[in-house]
C-alpha cells in the first residue's frame, strides 16, 4: 500500500502531535473494521488472481497458437499475476496492523510491483485499443501489410514493459522503512529522503510536499488521463466505423465487447485510487477529525483494495464473456480462452468495390509463398 507521510499524518491513519478527541475510539473502530475487510479482499484477490492469471499465462503462453491477440492478453495476465503474487506481503502487513516484517528491500519491491502493474496494464490496454482501431479503420492493411505480426507484437510488448518500469524507479527510490515504538517497522514513501521519519526542518517538509505533488500529478496524467484519452479516441473511431458497416459489426461483436469490458473494469477500479490521492493533494495538510481527513483515512485502504480487485477480474471476464454463460460449465478452460481470444479476420465491404476484391484475392494467393504470414485479430 502507498504510505504517504506528511508532517502529522500518514496513510494508515496514524496521526501524531494532534490533540486527542472523544470520538477517537469510534473512528479507530471503523478503521479497524475497514482494515479487516481489506485483508479479506486481498486474500480473495490473491487466490483468484494467482490461479486465474496463471491459467491465462499457461494457455496463451504454452498451449494456444501464438497470435497478436494472445500476446496482448499474455502481457495483461503477467502484470496482474505479479501484483497478486506479492499480495501475501500486503496481507501480512495489514494483519499485523501496519508492522512491516519483510525488510527494506522487499518494501521497495512491493511498491514498485504495484505501480508497474498499473502502468503495464494501462499501456497494454492503449496498445490493444490502437490495434483494434487500425483493424477497423484499415482492415485491408491490417490483414495484408505484414506489419502486424506476432514478432512485432512481442517487441511492442517489451517496449510497454520498459515504459512501465521507467516511472516506477522514483517510487522505488523514495520507498523506505523506519522503526517506531518498541519493535514496529513502517514501510512508507520518504519523499524528502529525510533521515528522521518526522521531517525535522521546514525545508524537508516543503521538499516532501513538492515531490509528492510531482509524483501524484505525474502518475495521474501518465498513468490515467493520457492513456484514457487515447483509448476513448480509438473507440470513438471504432464505434463510428461499426455503425457504418453492418458486416464488420457482426464479426466484431463479441471480441469488441470483451476488450471494452476489460477497459471499463480497469478504469472503474483505478479511478477512485487516483481521486482519493488528488483529494489529499489539494487539502494538504489534513488533520485528524476534519471531515476531509476522515474521508482520506478511510478512503485510502478502500481505493487501494479496489485497484487490486482489477487484477483478478480479467480471467473471469474472459471466461464468462468468451461464450454463452451456460456453455462455460460444459467446456474446458482452454476452449473458453481460445474462443475469447479468437482471431477473426476483419473484412471490408467489397460489394461496391471489385478492385478491392481482386486485390485481396491476389494478396491471399501470394501470402503463403512469398509474403510474411498474416497476423490478424478480431476487433
């Protein structure tokens, strides 16, 4: 969990140097209840996420025919598998009431893996959206150009992971541990890189605030606003094209619904995560029993859990949207995933353009012997 440490407040609801309040036991009881609920959600996400994404990795990486589609979904599954595999650390941390027993290095790794999952998933969804847009807007080019191949998709995926790693490096640098109480260890974001847990000088506090502002704004823009804008633009083009081409719409229905649902689930799960941090940002500093302080105190663990829930949703969406619900229990998981990731060749409406028809026939006749194999996807 991201742990923000301003001068008098931290993410976990620990307030220091603040006058006590008669409602303190009541609010602490609510916070402990939220913490118990979060541990339950983390545990459920761990079980579903590791098993579900593990099956998707096994199917797309080792059993199914390699296609551009399977490369994209394999990347999503790997990103989600990594973050869910680290969840036992978070579960233990929360169960021990924010006592971090895993050391300084794992503190850095836990924060980096969480944010890498966010960036890798976001950028992969952007790539999928652009890919779908090209398939719908330029179906002949997508089918016959030779640029859309599994090899090139793999290189694009490598680029996605490099881009996802870059903004995670500052998170890893600022991640730190500190000893408090008798034997309690906290894992938190030390944006001022201060030797003392409590910023001892006004300069350190200002540096902490400035770097926190920079991190939150950058994460919101680079990890949410810009990718979401690209995705919305792509799907605006896709919807416009499908409305004007009935044959293409009929071929693209199910694959389109699957990826659209995956994207919608991702942004619905992650939007509250960004909003609560922006609320904290514009209200810094917050104090113990102001309404906004309570919203942030209770909202941070809830929105963090919502973001993690997204890591176990995709396999369920693939299964239950990949075919009719009643068929799920009569088919093997592999068959279900094959149908969900099916490669349907987008066709152009050639009824009014015989030149296009002749061009497609000529290309298809020479494709197998002289040209690169066509790698096509459903929209």
